[in-house]
C-alpha cells in the first residue's frame, strides 16, 4: 500500500518556504480565475457550439489552439511521470513526446461533428459503436487521466508545501471545475494559453539552474552513470543506472522501451490519442477553419519537442544529484523518503524544485505544476461532458432542448469532480513507482482496436458496422485479458523473484499494442467482407478520397 509520508529533510524544506512563494501562488490562482471568467464573457455559452466548441471561432495564435493542445497533453502526470521515468531509465521515454507528428482532423464546415463517436456513428450507422466508444472514453478519462493528474499533482504539492493531500486536491478541483462549468471550451483554451506560457517559463528557469548545478550535458552523462544510492540490496543490479540510458532506441528484446514498440507500437497509440481522443479532437473542431487547425497542430508539434530538454533531462539530473532519495531501491529507505516501497523516481521533479529554486521562483514552479494539473483537468472535464451529452444523453432524449443539453453538460462536470475526490483514497494506495508505466500500458491494452477501426473507417470504404463492432469487441476482450494478467502479476520489486508467466514478461506492452491492432484489422476485414457492404450515403462523405480531400467535403489528413 502507498503510505503518504514526509521525511525529515522534506520538513526542513517546508520550514524555509517563504512568504513570497505564497504570494506567487495566490497571484497565479487569481490570474487564472480572472482569465477564465473574462474569456467566458467573450464567447456565447448559451448554445451547444458556444459551450462545447467555443463558437467554432478559435485561432491558432495568439490565443492558441496549439498552446491548448500542448497544455492539455502536458498535465502534471506528464511532468512527474516523464521526469521520473527519465530519472529511472534515461532519455528513451522522449519517444512518447516526439511521436505526435500526425493528426487527422474532421472538416467542421460541412460535417458539423462534435465528437469522434459521433463521426463513427454516421460512418457506420446504428448506435452501439457510438455508445461503446463514448463509455470507453469516459472510463479512460476518470480512471487514468484524472487519477494520474490528481495523484501526481497532489504528490508534488505535498512534497513542496506540506499541504494536506485532500485539501490541496479538492481546492484545485473546485477552482478548475468552476471556470470549466462557467465558461466551457473557450475558458479552457484561454487559460491553457496562459498555462502554457507559465509552464515553459518555469521549466526553462529550472532547467538552466539544474544544468548549472551539474556542470553541463557532458557532465550529466558521467555523473548519471555513477548515481548509485548508498543503501542497496545485495546480489542485485537494480540500483545501477541503465547502460543504455543515453540511447533513444533500445534493444528489441532486453530494452525497457524496445525500439519496435517505440516506433510502430507508439505510432498506434499516438494515432489513437491525436486523432480520436476527445480532448484533442474537440480543440481542432473549435478552429475557425482548416488553416487554423493546421497551424495549431504545427505549433503543438514544435512545443512537444521541449519536454525532452525541460522535463526528462532535469529528471536525470535529479537522480544524478540526489541518488539516495530519487534513486533509492531499498524498500524501507524508499518508504522513509517518499512513502512508496517500489522506488522514489516520481519525486525527481519536485526534489529539484525544493532543492535548487530560490525563494519566489520556488513558488513559480509550484504554479507551473498547478498550471499543468488544472489545464489537463479542464480539458478532461469539458471533453467528457461533451461526450456524455452528445453521444449518450442526446441519444436517449433526441428532443432535448439546447438549454437542457447545456445543463446536462455542466452537471456531468460536477459529477466528475465528485468522482475524482472519491478516487483520492485509491490514489494514495496506488503503486506510485509504476504510475507512468501503468497509464501507458492500459492505453496499449484498450486503444489499439479504436485506432484500427478508425483508420479502416476513414481509408477503406468496404468497412461496415458489423466488422467494426466485432473488431472492437474482440480487441476489448483480448486487451482486458492482458490487463487482468498485468494486475494479477505486478512487476516484482528489486531482489524479488518474478512469478509472472514468461509470456507476460516476454511480450512488452508496446509490442502487444502492435499485435492487438493487427488482430483487430484481421477481424474487421474478415467480418466486413462476409457481410453486406455499407450504404452509399455512409461512404460518400465519410471516407477519405481524392475528391473529398480536394473539395473539403469531409476531412483533411496531414502531417505536422
């Protein structure tokens, strides 16, 4: 079980936390609220388009969809998770950030689509695929995205400020939900722009300070390779930094992030996230036109190059400077340092903040983490309420008025807040050392069938509803079976013999994503060819073709 524990060194840092840090944090909160309220007054919130799609009038710059795309994907879970994984294994995790080069966007001018399940519902007809995808997206939002961001954000704030876990989390949830409910997507995009600026400025300052402390990149390589904790477990090697820590591509069999999985497997997951995830798609659909969608995607792609320098490398610096805490392997020592038996790599980023940042700037970095957490939560709340309202509620109440649908969207946001607060005790008992891996592995078990069905729906006209549905169901069963096995046989701690079946450890979760996507394609193709083809109406404006591309009837597929 996860035990929240503040070690004596952490308490010493809390005693040095200054009044100027508090001023910076309070100022940030007030500024964030002001921007959210101001933006909510600029866009009509009394229509579905105004609330859920910001009036379809957002630009790529300066109040930027691109900045919102970046901020929404860089929640506090990414700050904590990427820095922690960088501290534990080196730079290979950068691949998760750099695999964002492709994005598929629906042309909102002619189709007027609000959600991805809605598109697949129109493409195939019927309601079961649309309902399944909406429910799956809501479950993933609540139990992976929100839980990850809440835990990592609360961990950071508790380490740096010593605030009660419940108090700090509930405060951020309430403030975040307030302007999300009040302002809709417009408030989210405006505040995301502010938060992107704060995140980048704070991360630049911390990175420069950290590199000055360790003596530059070349010295980082040397010191990191020697970052061994003083208290180790006899007859084990888990305390040693990886020899391939500075390699982006790693061995296909023995690598912790094997190169086949980081290329093809990660491409499958990135396609799911950047082409079908409601948080991302909703921002693209809020643009004035396709030119602004392209500009926003290009801007977001360039911004996604930054985490390698400003998050992952600082995580490695943190382990190099503080191997006894960030790099601990002995269970008793790890519990004393961070409250987790499996390791303390997740405290890499907050440790740098409390150790290196001077008064005032420390408060700025707390504000950076709050920005990341709140940006991600606003995106999830707004997008999840859109999914429920448009793909579930409207289906059962087709005659519902716009006023009713807007009210339902706001109520769903409140319910998500309540569920998130109830989830906090479960977060406290989570395996913090495996949090980032948990998120990526769950995505690998559930997302590939959606990627396969979406890609076939767009590019293969023969794909029909029966093939898509049974492809999704077979993929779900196989993915859930693998996920259950992962929970039944968690990774063994340092020095403990792994009792998991050999097949579970021999097939990396990114390799499993490739196999699962391939299996889904086979099922969809086979069933579609054995059953009647889709109608002309379903195909003519809902699949990719040269005519549709040139005429702008449906979509444009492009690379950033």
